[in-house]
C-alpha cells in the first residue's frame, strides 16, 4: 500500500473552509473514506463516527482549525464516542462530554472523526495497529493509532499522550511530526490520568506548521512565535545515553542534519550525556510506577481478568514502592526541571535521538523509550522531526528538546530547522 | 432534629473491625440507616447504595480504614454509582472505575455508601442541601453534601474538593473538621477537573485524628507526624483581609483560642494581611475563570440548557481572559507559593478565619470564600477547626494554614491545638 500524507494540510483545510471554497465537512468526509479504505490493514482506529454522525464545526466556519478532521487517542473522551483505554472488554458507553482539549479543538472548528488505538491504558501492551511503512513492524506506542493514522494519511492530525515515550516514539517509527508539549501546558480534564506528575497531551501532524496551528489553540501563550529568528541558533547535540546505543544510520542522519544546518549559520555543539541521566531514568521509573499503580489499582481490583499480566505486574511493583523513595524522586524532578542553565545555558535547544533506531520488527512490543523518559520526567517540550527513510524504507529522524516553558519557541525553531533540512522554503 | 456526629470515629470503627469485634459492614449499615432517617430533611446525598449493594472492604478486614463508611462528592467517580456533577439532568450511567482516591480508600478498607450533593460542577449554584444546625441556612458550597452528611452524623467522613473555598467554607458552616491538602498531594484521576491549577481533593471528619487517618492513606509521606512536638509552637495570627470584614463573634472566638493556647506555652503573634492579598485574589480569579471556562465550554456547548446562567456567564467571562494575563497570574502563583519565609518564616503555621462569619441564612447562595481563595491559589494545606457555637446555635471556628509540603505536620499541630481548645486529652 503506498503511504502518503493526508492530501491537505491543517492550514490549507481551514483556509479553504474559512474562504468558503470547501464545505465544512469535506475534509472529514475524505478522512472517513480514507479510513474506510485503509484501516482494515493499518488498524489505527478503535471507533470511527458514521458519515451521518459527523458534527459540523462549531462557531460557523471561521475557526483557526475550521473543518480539520482529527483523531483522538482512546484514553481521551470525545462526546458521543466510547472510551476504551485500549481494552475492548472495558469499553463503555458514549462519553457525555468532550475532554477539555477536544472541546478547545472543536471550538476552533476541528471535527473529531474517531478514537485511535492505544496501548492498554497507555502503558506497554500494544493494540493491533501496524506501521504503515512496514506492516510487520511496530508503529510504536502507546499512541500507536494516532501516529499511524497520520502517517497513513487518514487524518492530517491526531491527539496522543506521553508519560514515558508514548508521543515521540510512535512519531519516529511512523515518520510523522510529533509534538509533546511541556508538562502542564495542555489541560488534561477528560483524559485518563495514569501518572499525574508525568502525563502530557500532544499531537501528530505532517508538518511543524500544522503542529503550530494546534498549539495556537491548545497552549495559552502571547503568540510571539518568532522570538528565535533574530540571531543565529545554537543547538546542543547530545547523542550519548549511557543506557542505550544509537544505531549507525540514525547517527549518520543526525550528522547530516548538523552539517546542513551549519551551512546555514546554525551552531551545533556536542555535549556529553548529562551526569544525571541515570538519576532521571530512576526518577521516571519510580514516579511512573508509583502513580500508575494507584491509578490502575481500582481497575485491577474489579477487572483484573481483562488486563495483561504486564500491567498487573507493573501495578504490583508500583504498590510496593515506598512513599519516601517516591517523594525523593519528585524532589529530583522538581529541582532538575529548572536546571537547563548549568548544562545547556548557551543553547537554544537540544538535538538528541528520538529512539535507538527505526521501528523494530514485530507487533508484540512498542520499542524502547530510553531516549524519551529523561525529557518526560523533566517535563520539557519535545518535537520529533521525520527527516529521511533508511534503505529498508523505514522512517528515521531526530528529536528537538526545548527548555521549560519554551514550547512555542521550540516549535518556531523546529519549523525553521525542518525546512532547512527538507529543502523547503520558509 | 438533634445533630450528633456519627457514633463511632474512623479510628474506632476500623479498630473494631480489625479486632473482629464488629462486622465489616456494620458501620456502613448504620450509615445507610442514618441516611434513611435523616436525608429527606438534610438532602446531603445525590445517590445512596442499597443495603444489598454494599461492597465488603477489600483486603479482608485488616486495612487502616477497615469498615469505615464514606461519602464521596459527586464530582468524583465511584465504580457502579452515577456521577452527576450537581446537575440532575446530566447524571449519567454508573461509573466504570473508582477515582484514584476512592480506590485508595477502598483498598484501605473504606466502604463508599453514596455520592454527596455538590454545587453545579463544584462552582457557585447550590444543590438542595440544608445546614444540619439550622435548616434554613446554607451548608456552604460547593462540597455541601459531604460537610452536611458528616455534621448530621450520617457518615464519619466524606470526600470533597476545593478550588476556591469549597472544602473549608462548608466545614465552617456545618461545624466539622475540614482538611484541604496542599496542591498536588492527592491524585485527581477520576474527578472532574474544572481548574487544573487549583482543584484539590480534601475530606471532612469529626476530629483531626480522623482526618489524619485518611491522610495516611491518601498522602504519600514518610509518616513522621510528630515533628512539631519537640519545641513550642509559634502561630502567625492573620485576622485582617482588606477585602472582607470578620464578624465580632468569630473575632472573639479566635482571641479565646489564642488565649487558651498561650496558657499552654504556644506563641501567637499577630501579622498584618499580606501586601499581596489583592494580587493573590486577582490571580485566583483569573486562573479559576480561565481554566473553568475551557473545561466547561464543551458542556455549555452541548447542554447549555441544563446549566445555570451563573455558570454560563462565568464561562463566557473566562473565555474572554487573555492568555497573557493568565500566564502572568500563573507566574504570580508559582513565585508566591514558595514565599512562606519572608512573611511567615518565624511561624509554624498561620491562624486565620475560615469565613467572615457563621452560615448565612438562605439556601440560594453558598457564602463568601474570600478567606479561602488566597490559600487555594498558593496551594498551601488548610485545616478548619470547629470550636464553638454562637448564640443562635450556628457553628463557629477557625482555619489553620501550613507551608507548602507541610500537610502531615499541619495535621499533627492542628490535632494538638484542637485538643488544647476542646479540653480533651492527647
């Protein structure tokens, strides 16, 4: 099956609808047709609205996202659609209300067309989704369906979530732009909170411009996206990770990117892996398991038979973590979150791998999040840029990381850097 | 109707069940009988389980809260019970899962017996609940039913939430102990998040000991509750509030408390209202309305007819707040949250009014939260101590406030101070 992005960008769809050049539901109908055509193979969706149930955009056709069809990871409520958390046996009736983020997108004109497959409670056990670029390879997880749906061109954008590496890893494996905002930037009302100190809502799209269009709706900011354009960018290039090896083709791709950017006046300076890497990985592990266990304990108690042994073991493990260790790791998180300066003070952003390599073969695991957890626990915004394909046709790319609070600036810089690399004009 | 607390304390119920001296569901059955007897008058409950649907405590009968019946504010999910948010027309089917906090209480042995009346979406428009001490007076809001249910003796403890003054004000008006933990101390999975930067789960009980028993289950800590006992306590007494007057009987009651405590070696030192009071009230107003509007917007869009004009106006107001002003107020919150030292550095805790006075007459409003919002936006833990009744038979009392992170220590100090005041032994 040829893989092509949705034929129109977020920007172009909404521009046409606002100009009266396209019907408000035209793109949503095209999305449903694409899902109908492709999803028996890709399996990205757990629920799709019928063509007659599509809801016209609110606020007439004047919104910033007017007419833009979106997919929503199935741990986030959409009014009128069931929420299943990746566990078909637990899928309930229709949600009464949109999650806050869905309501904000809908108010800007977006049209939710369905719910996308998630790993079981956004944890480790994958759903049925396949990688559009290689059907016997994982799409990554836990936001598997959202990344695959955008990669396969079924929607131009979709919401996911990240607790460890659940946004960036699927973006890397499926070859789409993935943006995980900084912690706390997007309201979480209406999503299943499994780890309150880590859970973050993000989104997939085909371009950084499209990710920016969604950020302008979901992230409160003063709108000054171009602060970075006045002086040469400086990038801290951090390849190493004492806990993981980076595959040669990803190394070469990052080197190629740095070379291309340097030719345009960008400064790329290598930095070693932070001495705190091990501590941050431990903080992530402790905080995640402690909180996940307490959030999932009621589900295990009532519906343990419907859950995987992997999940049940994680809950048992988390319940055994002491409060003292948990609080110690929260203190590590709080203190290192604001420690950009000592290590990265001279840089505008960090360039680092998204994953150890392209999507591994097999659908029974979602890949390694070792390059993501550090940034998840710090709560810094992360942006995956898909930049090339390897010889096997699998997407490769890289991750940009911004400082605490620098979400919109990271997107602005990422847009410029992606353009320089893909030879498109600004 | 004579008003008396539930006949057994949280501690005593669980002790008896653990010792095999009482059946695991005995207290829950007594609770259902009391509800059956009283609630047609008090109207504290929006849903009550049938006697045959009571679920025996998990973990056998060994838990810290074994057999303790609890009420749960109807913005928090309890598996098998509907969640109505204070809007009967929107009440849905049974929740699939317990909220995280309910699951943690249940795992410790507690037995949820029903859902308690909340103001509409935990905002301003009250439900039907009456004040057990004076039926034509407000019980306060928004956690009206939980406070009234504990005050009337229908349960020994109940969960509420606070965004502005929704825990402490009902505690004051109903004359029960109310504890609002510090922001972030209790996981919020499974509650309706209307203001993600403010919403906090708390609880009501008859004694500070009982509040401690619940804190030991819900708040991760090292269990060192007695750090304050080694040296004389110092209390910063802050009566003034440039935005509200304190009634004379509340002033006299606080003076009486200080006198009693001084006689026992406690230092009570007056401080002026902080210069930042006005700024903090503005921060609370801006953050609350900005977030509430975005959380409730999807409900207004679909079910506006079911909602009060007050709520709809608040949503419209919040949607009009600019992102710049909102972020500025979040920065105020973040910086003042850690500014205990400059103003209160010499004190262990703050003593301040809970409300301008006792419960006002009338059921159409829930009273003034002006003495609560400052602490809600700071996210500091607050404890209401009921200490007396006025000549009309209405409860009066006072609020203790602790520093960021000092939740368990505040409870330990509050327990000691409450004992000194009520002449009970430690």
